[in-house]
C-alpha cells in the first residue's frame, strides 16, 4: 500500500555568502514535490540492526576515556537502545603497539617519524605498552568493545600481537558477550608493499593464532572483523578486494569494515564550503555510492555485516568551529540515516583522541588549549537522535525520494515498525540548508514544510527536534555557553552540568492529522523525527 507525501518549501533564504552581502527578507517559494510512500514495509527496505549506532576511540588513547564522564555518555546512548552499543577501539596506533609485560607504565611513546615530537598529534607514533594499559578495556560496562590485533609489521610478530590481544581479552573478562570482534589490523591498504591478497593471507595466519591463544571453539570462532580499509579514494584496495582475495573463505569473519571521511585535503573552511561539501545530502550519497557501493554490495553478497568503523565529516586541518560544531552533528544524522538506508550495519561516530577536534566529546584536559576538555561537543546529540530513530524495537528503513538534484540539502527516511506488523512508525526529516546564527547582522532562518502521510487511524503525530539556536555554527554548551546549546527533544548533555548523564525534560510538538497528512515544519539546519504513535 502506498500514499503520497508532499514537500512544500516556503522559506526565507539566508545562506552565508563568502565575501558578499547577506540576503535580507527574501521570500522564496520552492516547488512542491509529491511522491509515493508505502505506509507498510516495502520489499526494498533494509532491516536495521539494534546496535547500529556506536562510537570509535583511537587505540593509544583508550585510557583517556576510562572515566565516569565518558562512561556516562556511552550509558546515555545505551538507554536508548535495546542492546549494548559497540565501542570500536582501533586505529593506526593500535597497529604499532609493542607489548612489554615487564613495563610498569601503561604506555610510553618510543618512536616518531621524521623527527616529530608530539606523540598525541602524530598518528604514526609507536607506543610500548605495559599490562596496566589494558585497564582501559575495563571501561564502558554498558557497551561491547572491539580489540584490534596489531598487524602492520610484516610478517606479523605473533608473540607481540597475541600478548596484547590476550591482555585486552582478559580485561574484558574473557567474555565474548563483552567483545564485539577482534579486528585484524587497520587500514591495510596503507601497508607498504601490501596487496589485498597479501593482507588476506597474513590476516588468516593471525586469525588462526588468535583462535588458538584464546581457545575459541565452534561458532565462537566467528569473531573477526576484517579489512578496516582507509577512506582514501586512491587507496590500493578496498573491502571488496579483500573479500575477493578469500579472507572469509573459512567463514570465521563476523563483519567487514571500512572508514569514511567526507572532507579531506585543505579548504577555505567557509560556510559556503560547509554547505557544498558537508551539509549536502547529494555530496554524502554520491560519495557513498562511488567509493563504497561496491564494497557494501560485496559484503552483502558474502553474508557479512558491513560496518563503517571510523567516520567523521572532516579528516583534519579545519578550525574547531567547522569540524566540531553542529554542522558536523547534522552531517552525522544524514550520514547515519543514509548508511542505514543502504544496508550498512553499524556506524562508529568518532570520540577519537583528546587532541582531535572532529569528535563527539573530548574526554579530559590533555588536548590543551587547541582542543579544550573535558567537553561534550555539539555533534553528540546526533547519536541519540539516530538511536531514537532506530528505536528499541528496530524495524526496516527506506529513504524517501525527494529528488536529490532538485533538493540537495533535504532528506527524508521512513522507519517501519517490526512490532506493528511493518507499519510506518517514524519518519526522519533533515534540512541541511545552512543557517549560521552567529553572523552579523544575521541570517534569516528559512523553514521547510513537509506534508507527511500517516497510517490509517493515526489522528496526530509527535515531533521531536534536533535544534540549535545558532544553527550549524553552534558549538554546544561546554564550548560556547548557553547561546550555543544543542538540544534533542529539549534535552542536552554536558560535562559541566551533568557529567554526561543528560538533563532537561522532553519537549515535543503535537501535530494534528488532516486528511491523512501531518504538516511538519523543519527550519534550516535542523532535523526532526515524526512519531506515528506515542513516544517511548
């Protein structure tokens, strides 16, 4: 069964124009688009795993996140989910670990390329670890964690790799329910002189050694995440190549992983650039298709969940106001939804390392003045938004076709409720037209009105909003103060106010249904979820 959805766009257009005047009081009437939308689950909807939303931490800095603040933020996400979220612990540093069972210190930086001095900033740093480092794997009791087996040196020194994996495994209690996977290396398409076939062969050797070391038996051996390839467009090989090389010929992989960064290289970092490169549904979906489409399809063909295990809008080099603000949060919402609708099984949102600006939160003060902390950053509520869209009874999702060529900054997604016989349960609406509330004399904030069809018998809908008064420029309360607040349904998360536990009462709109349709307004730089029944 299907019905129609109309998108009516009546807006005051006030986008930032670098070097030019800001339009004032311009009424823009955009065309109305009508499309067919199933009110029950269509055959081409993708089932969404309950643990779709997760976080990612750079291996060498795990212990910086072993504190109550970070645990509270992970627990805040867990409360919105029916299963524990996955915290991916991995990265370049995790491939370079040297494990020394006699070392008293948790970690010591023992090597930097090119005479560098700042281990925190340099992803190429080599760390010697002592057993106390593995205390970090006792963090996050409300989550499952991954363990990365160091593999960059070829051939892999198995004694070193197995000693580290054993240390981390024991810290998680040797409990497979608390460990999501053992990841076989990181970004092997950057390994010097390594082909996809070389990586697959070596990964299978390491896999067998880990199975023997941990005493895994039967289906308990299906415990390995493979590939974790780098996001570069010109990388030597990708996930599809690794699978074609036979890495899962023994059927012991439980996932194939890739990394995703929307923007790399140097840019001017203006609002115009943010709109064009980041806050653009067209840019997101085009990159997903051209760079990742083949790997997603190959993983599905192989029966393996495809995971985006390391993701962010910006790889690096941008000011915090560009890569750590609410613009990143809006990107994370649309990116997560777009991944859902293309069959991606999980997305790990970056917590990263203390000095990294492209993160959902900064765990402590070690980032210094360049990246002050501890702080919750503006993107964090995006994870809660995504978890609430998945819901505690996950169903199936389908992207609604708004015509990306005509509406490059708008997107819509339908979630079909498994417990309600596949009926339409929720609709996510994203308006990524850039609004910057910090500009002088100030942008005019436009609004899009979406006419959303509802299942028969629904008389009103509940609307919850991901909102910031400053729009894409908001930095969150901890960084920018009250004017920079970012809220999801009236609630927010802060280090200085609630230590990451969240506070505030739920705020939602009720919209009456007329002739089977609910008219929902979505201001520029905002995202909403429309609930077809009483919210949880």
